[in-house]
């Protein structure tokens, strides 16, 4: 079993070998697209960036007028947030979908995106952001984090009501949010 850093190197090597490509996406800015048929259970990228506290995240992004801030910040746990805007990780370009082909998994304090169903060449990789809905919810969040993924079962928002998610063995991140639960 390779250690975490060895796995990270392996992921970078595979991405250099063009498992996917970042290019403009029809729905939203840039997206990540498979460059080959990829089976379910393939680890495609690590969500990287500065590992900061929730307080630091709030300091960095204290302007609530900034669009999409919460889609870049990934909550690892009560202490740590990954700021995807920093560094050169490609995982931050993976867009949200309500019926995604990838999911995010927490392992040793790190976040990895993996395919959860077979993905054919040219398909955009997506995962469900599951942004945690603060209580009370800021008035503009419904508009700001509206979803237009276009899937048949689109719930119309990237937000979820916490708490929700549990998975055996592998822990899923419960949500992404810049703010500590409140
Ligand atoms: Zn949707």
C-alpha cells in the first residue's frame, strides 16, 4: 500500500498522461473532460490548495459579493478547509452536477475525486458539490448557488441540508463551505 505522497505522485503522472483535459465547459467556465474511456472507481484527481482554518477562509473571502467563493473552498473537517483557488490543482475545475459521474472521498485528511460510474471519452467529469446550507441561509444563496446542470433529476441548487451523508469505510466529506457550521 503506497503512502499518501506516493499516491499523489501517481495521480500527477496519470494526469500528465492525459486521463482528462481541462477546457471550456458548456454550462460553466472551464470543465474537466475524460480523454479516454475510464471505468468506475478510478481516482482522477486530488483536490489541492492551501490547507487553512475556517477562520482564515472567512478572512480570505470576507466579501460576500464574491461569486462562487464556496465552490472553491472544500471543507475537510471542523478545522481544515482546502482553498482550491490556490495552487495548480485541476480538481477545482470539475463542475457540479446533481447526477454526477464522480464523487469526492476523504482519505487521511485529503480529498480525492473518483469516478463512480464508467465515463466515456469526451464526457465531462462532475461531482455533487453538496454545499452546506447555512442556517439561516443568506438571502442570495438560492440564486448564487442555483444549479443548471440540466440533468433529469436536477434539484435546482448545489446546496444541501446538513447533515446527510455517510458512507461505509470511506468517509465522504459532509459538505463544502467556507464558514463553520452556524
Ligand atoms: Zn443540477
